[in-house]
């Protein structure tokens, strides 16, 4: 399948006519019809119902139209951005991030970096820590925000904060009303582990914390996404462990209970190329440190009760 096949199909679907689509595309109608046939043959489905006076899309055709319009719109954005960069109108700064960091200071970091310099276009990519290192070395991103310390001689890593981990429990779970839950109690529960892949990842970090404390959780289900894991917990499949900032989701069917162990923390780590000395990167690092320190201080104050002072 080539991009022109999608462009031709979109024109026919939007115009509702092969004739009008051919005029719009500046080609003859017979070649256009052949291109659509080739697309249908390659996909192995019928996209357009023929034989009636009015052109009509099949269910598969409607799906392809909706999805392909999103794809080509994004491609157009990429093309325009590439041209701007080629004309040196704007610079580009890529950020890779693990989804769980979006509940803390990272959204504010992204917002302020996007506003920092109109000549710099900030791009975002959701990816776990290991792909972040590969993307950094390939130049696809400029910083990565992850949770796993991985050694690479080309990459500089900076731990911005150590975020406490909490137990995520179904609201009616016997441990849900506890002020704190012990590691042994947590390990005895059916456990939902995430992310399942790629490894190594946050799941390995959590399992390592349990092993260091002398326990092995009984994993009954694995999930690839944090939101999926939380949903499975709400459904009663088990419990899981999440960064404390996740409580900002405010799910009414989930209880977040602190874990009675100072070792149960998850670092938030900033990674970047050692040979990158750009001023914008230096500013981004300084801002990330500032925002992380402010969040760590606020979290500590929020979890300190009068009896602890």
C-alpha cells in the first residue's frame, strides 16, 4: 500500500463520486478506479459499494476513511514541521516520557518548555525507559523522563526525585481503610503487574523491591498500561503498586494506601546525551530540577501529620 492509494480513496469517499474525485485529483477516472481496486485487493476487503447510483462506503470503508484521515493529517503536520526545520525557521526539542510521570510535575515542565522559546518546537513521545535510551542515541529525542536507571556510556542520567510508592486497592478491600499497609500483607494479595513489556521496566523495579524485603508477590495478571492495571484492580482481580502522584486520578473505586517501608520509592530520572551542550537543554534540565524539588517538598509536607512533627 502506498500513500497515494489512501489519498485517492479519501478523495473518492469525500466527494462521493469517482468523477468528482478524478477532477479534484487531476487524473482520469479509469486510472483512479484501478487504484481503488488495487487498494481493495491488497486489503482483501470491499471499501466502496458499487452498483447503486449513489456511492456508498462499506463498514470497512468508513473505518479506513476515519483512521486514514487522522494518519494523513499527522503526516501533513510532520511534513510542515520538517520544512520549517529545513528552512531554519524553528528548532526542535524532543521529550520522551513514561506515562506514570504525567501525574506529577512533568505536565508543568512540558507546558513551560513549550512556552519558553517560540523558535523551538517541542515534540512529545510516550515511551518506556529502554526505548528512550535508543531514541536519545539516535537523535529522535533530546531528553527522556523515566523510572529505571540503565547504564550507557553515551547517556547522562540525573535522578530528579524519589517518589513514594503506594498500594492501589479496590475500595472495599479489607486493607483499603488502613493508614499503612505492610510489605508482607501486600505480597500476600493477588497482584496485578505492569507494564508487562518491554523489559526491563518499572515492573522489574517493583519486583526487586519486594525481593529485597524477602517477599515475592503472587502475580495473577499482567497489563501493559497503568490505566489498565488500575482498572483491573477496581474490577477486583488484585492489588498493585503505583507512584503516589497517581492518586490525582481521584478514582472513586480505588483506595491508595501508603506502604510501610521507606525503601518503596520510584525514582524519576532525566536522561540526555552527554555530548549535548545546547542552551535549551541546559535550561530544560534546570527547570526539571526546580519543579521536581518543589513537588518533592510539597509531597513531604502533605504526608507529614501533626503527630509526626
